[in-house]
C-alpha cells in the first residue's frame, strides 16, 4: 500500500508530483446535492498559491482547478469528484546539480533508501506542491459542511515565526487577511516583514507555528478510542509537509498545569452547557464539546537554502551542496490554508460519521 488516501467516509486521495504535468485529488464520499463550482474551490487555492509576495516562493503557478467528474449542473452527484491542477511553471533544470546528491533536511535520502528511485525535480511527492491538492479537497469539504453545520467556521493564522510570537492582547480576527503572514496581530506582521526579509536576502529560512480554529462545531462528533476527533486532526496536520509537531488545545503546556488549572469548569447557560475555559481545545475523550476546536502545528524551516551544507552522494561519497531554485523562506505562510483544508476534511468526515451512526445527539442536558 502506498498510503495516499485519508478519511473514513469523506475520503481524499491525492496524486501527482511537483514537476509532473499535473496534480490533484480524487474525493470519494462527498454527499450528493452540494452546490459547487470551480470558483468556490479556487478561492481557497488562491490563498495558497505561490508567487503572491516576496515572502513566498517565486514559482508562478496559477493553481487553476478543474473539476473533471462527480458534478452535474452545479451539484455533486455522490460519485467521486476528480480535481486537477496543472503545473505550468516548472524549472526542472534547477535540480540537475542534485540528481545524485541528498539535500539535508529533505526526504531525498529516505525516498531513495525505501524505493531505490526518486524524483529529484523538486522532491516529487515529498514536495509541498502536493498540498495544493489538499486545499482543493478542503474547498469542497467546506461547501458540504455548510449544508450540515451552516454556522461552522474554520480559520487559520500564524502565531509565531522563528522566535517571534504574536501578542495575544492584540488578537484581531479582521487582521488575518490584511497581511501576508495571515496573522491576527498587525504589529507582529510589521515586525515579521523586516525579520523575514533579512533572512530571505541572506538565503536562509525559518520555521513557524500555525493555529487553526473551528468555531460553531456541534457537540458530540468524534469517537471514544481509535477514531478520536483529536487523533484524526493530529494525524491530518502531521501529514502536511514539514510539520514536526501538533498540539490540541493547551497541548504541551498542559504538562505545566495542575488539575485545578487545567480542568474546564462547566456551568449551565441558557442555551446549554458553558465552560469557564478551553484548555481541552474543544475535545474531551475524542468527542467535541461544542467549544472552539483549537489545533496548533509547528512547521520546520525550509530545507532548501543557499548556504553550503555537507552531504553525501548515492554512491556514498562525501560532498557539499547548495540548493538552487525558488523556495519559500518560511513555508509556514502557505501552510495556513493547508491547515484549514485539513481541518475542514476531518470535521466533515466526522460529521458524516456521526450522522450515520447517531443522527441527532441522544444525550439531553437540562
């Protein structure tokens, strides 16, 4: 098995390579009757596409999506939806010098050790270019969610770049789409611009932390053990290229708290249970509480840098390497819409699972 699919009922299979003719996603299990057209999906792909500013790779890809199947007269038919994005600005010659060398920090060496063959042009399947397919699938998932949970909103943003964090006191939802970093802190965005510009000019790169929040998620979705909502969310985020850590709610910081501080106290409100805090990230025992679901993931620095690094060749000879080409100085910027897409796919999948097994929630309070 090559493991190119994820999801239980809403199942996404991605295909294609960074420098191939096209890439895309086959989405199976989307409910019929979802109103969809290419422009609805394109909106989200435009957030991820390269070359939009000096802080991302200058590869110029329109990322124009085409729907090849599963949609008739503007609605999904319940059959597999095939989404395709053509590659139009490949520069495979940029990678000719590294065809026999392994780039430090990349999957070159592990792909070679496993398969005995690798696509050295941009990394093939290991390239972050693959995430365009996920964003296309996530756009479809968002439209399906509107029919099941119309008040549900999914928003991602950067909270940290290198050692520089946002000031939570400056958090402003309206600022997220007003800067190239998708950050809710306008002052942080200004500071990060100078910081990243200096790194970019030096040929270096840096990591980042992205937070994705789903608001309006109904209580009760998820499962107790092996298909916990947080389990599937963590796996989905961890599968994104360059992600090295995932947190739900308080995450690693929960280890510093006492039981008194960490437990979210419960009160009865006019519309049902209310909580004093959200250390749990909106999930208890693998099942949503009705609070905001908060997921955070860390993206490592882009491994393709212009600094000379030591490595080896396929024949085992020691050598040095400089990775040429067009690369993101902080891949975390374009990881924001990818994280949103993965959140949308997982939540829709669990909404469908819940509807299939339970229908409406059975447990009543008050």
